[in-house]
C-alpha cells in the first residue's frame, strides 16, 4: 500500500510494528472520542433546552435517567467503566453501563 511505500522510501531500515497493544489503544481512543462527541451533543441539547425555558419564563429542570444522572452526567461518569472489566464494576457502574448501553 502507499503508506508502506512511503515508509520504505523515507526510512529504508524501518520495521513495521503491528501489535495488539497499538490496535487496542486505537480502539480505546476511538471509543473515547465517540463518548466525548455524544457528551458534547448532550451539552448542546441541554443548553438549548435551558435557553428555551428562560425564554418561556420557567425554571429549567433537566431530564434525569433512572439512576438520577442527566445524559451529560452519564456520559461523563462512564469514562472509566468502558475500559474496565465488567466483573470489576461497582454497583453504580453496573447501573450506569446498563443505562448507557440501552440509551
């Protein structure tokens, strides 16, 4: 492929390394980025709902999930549980995971 050709021309003595740790890191980074994107979407929706409530002259109360978290809190607090084995989750992490994977 073209990347291999570039690497060979620029670095003739290179060694291509593909191991599970690099692949695992790329996958973890992609999952984190997706979680962060969803969180920013939730923050934007929350901000819009807040502004709409202000326009209507009412107090804004964000929707809460069954564990008491808002969606943006759930996405922020699920950061570490995504990369922790499920048998090591606390009860609150189990509840968050159940909600997160069903939202």
